C-alpha cells in the first residue's frame, strides 16, 4: 500500500458523533486543518493560543488575526463546553492607544493563568515592533476570565523587561507559575504572577514556540525549529526537574510530516474519571492570510514514560470530557467525486491520477471556477495539497442565490497529501450551491536571511465533495 493510500485511510472524513461512541459522553468531532466557526458562523480567530478551564467551560485565548498586516489586532476569547463548538465572547484585550500594543505593534501568543492566591487572571504575551526588533514580554490583568484585560506593561525581572519573543506559561501542580521562553530560558513568576523572581534555566533548549507540561513527575518541553511561518518537524525535551538537565528526545510526529503542518502553541490536559488525555494544540499558519486561511491542528498525544508521540494524523476524533478518554471518529457522508457530471467547471481544469490513490481536478488559472448544487445541511471538500498549491475562494449560496458563506482556504503543503480542506457550518436542510475558484495568490514567507519559502504556484485542487 502506497503512502497516499495510507494517508487517505488515516484521513477518513467524518461528521457528527461516531457510531461506536456514546453521544452523551463524547464531544462532537474535533477536526484539524479546516475552519472552525463560532455562533455567528464566523471563523474562529485565536492563534498562538492557550486554554484555561473554569468550572465546566473551556476558554480559548488567541491572536485575533488580520490579513492586510501583521500588526496587533487584539486578543480574542472564545468559550466551549466540548472543545468543538466555540462561542465568541469578546476581544478581551483590544488595540491600545499607545505603547507596546498600539496599532503599529505586534502582539502574539497570549496565555492566561488564574493566580491561586489572589484569584486574579493574568494574561502574558509577546509584544514587538513590526520588524521584530523590539521584543518584550508584557502582561495584562482582569478580575473575570472573559472580561476586558488591562494592559500593565512589561513583565520585569531585576527591574528590566524580558527581551525575547516566542513565549508560553506553565502552572505546576503546586500553583507556582513559570514563564517559558524560546531558546530555553525559564523564569519563576512572583506570588502574584506580576513579576519574575528567578531565572530557572538558561539556554536549556533550542526552539521557538515553547510549551511545557507535566505527566507522572516528568516535564515535557515542546518547541519548533526556527523557520519563520514555514512548518517544520517540532521536537521535545524531557526532565525530572524544571531546573534540568533537559534531555533531547527528537520529534514527536513522524519525520517529514512537519508536525502535520503545524507549530506547537499549547498542551491541554483533559482529566476525567478514567484517564487524562493531553491535547496537542498547534497552529497551521498561512502567511499572509493569517485571518482568512490559518487553521488549527489539535491532536491527542500518546505518552509512555518519556516517550511522546502523535503517531498518526487523526483529522477527526472525539474526547469524553467526563472520562478523559478519546476515540477516532468514522462517519462518512455522500461522496461526490470530482468527475461527477453535475459539477460545472469554468476555465482550464486538468484531471490528475496518482497510482489510483487519489484523483483530482486542478487548475492554476486565476479565476478558474467550479460549482456544484447539492441538497443537505453541510458540505466538505477533500483536496490534494502540495508545494505548488495556492489559495481557493469558497462561497456558498442558498436556493435564492444569496451568498451565505465566503471563505479562503489554503492548499499549500511541502509534500503531497489529500485531506479535508473545507467543511461548512451546518445550515438548515435545503438546496445550496458551492463555488470554488482559483484566487491567484499563494502562501509565501521571506526569512530574515532573505531565504524565501512557500508555494511555487497558485493551483487549486478538488478530489471529492462529502455531503451531510
């Protein structure tokens, strides 16, 4: 069996609750690599995120991105009971009139901790100028988890700010808080979490996007390589003490998958009555369309002593918040292949077959378009991503011809892979028309060294539709 066929089996597309799980116990599916939608059917915009659970509610804090600039656009907050349906609460830290988080600055990787002694919520973040030459770790405070946070300025250590960029936080089982920095710097927070009292490690690891969590007395430190917005194989270290020594353990996803095209941002423990599942949270960046096209990769981590893995990519999976157990999800809908005569193609499209593993219709002509009218409540699109793919414009109209959804999806990947690229929200059962067109733009990034990365073309691909 070839690589592509194995991948397609792993990426079996699903909708709803899987038949072998209890609908009362398990969440609706967590789906990676596609847009998530809030209660207003707007894409969830919360990148570089962290999650804090309060009672039975999970609160997701992240970067409220924009497409026209990387300038700070506010930090958002979403809430959920099940990790799959998200309610937009507010932009809890808006653009400031002046200072480190004003309109011409950068704000990234917000993480919130609840101080166990004061009950106050402290948000930490990386601030910078647009050229990434003035990095500072700042903090903001709020008396309520989803209220407006008041920016307090730089987090100080010995009277000076921390001049680093990618950051995270970690709260140990004793309530002690820590600031985790790229390149392996680790700091102990003060009792009120508003300053730093001690540097625990220096250059303990060599990574960006740092994440620390603990299981059974072993600390795990995750991070990515330094490739800008480009994806890479993330890796991890372990230690029995935060002071180290930190032991390099290698990658935790199969080499060459580029951590399933994602970069680590947080690990969320789901502790239940029977098990604790540690959820890897990663960002699938899509520069420069970070608002329109960037998505999320959330996967269950498998941990045995020091060994940490995500051995397969589960595009759809479910977790029981009550028991802490997880399972893959295996529902399929009605399949509409790309050669179906009801699909109308405009412009220049070609048909491609890869050793019978997949067949797709693709075009790289700006404005080339396909349309399909279907009956149902939800539609998914499977496409083949590769290094020459670009952005696709997806729109859905109702039976009256009114546009009810418009999204841009990213089909770039450094290696060929077929997976779900788009999944609409659920609409009232009816007749709808989906249109997919070549936007004529693609993912790109220029590193500080001048090296360019990203897609080589603007192609768009359709393998099949799935109708629910």
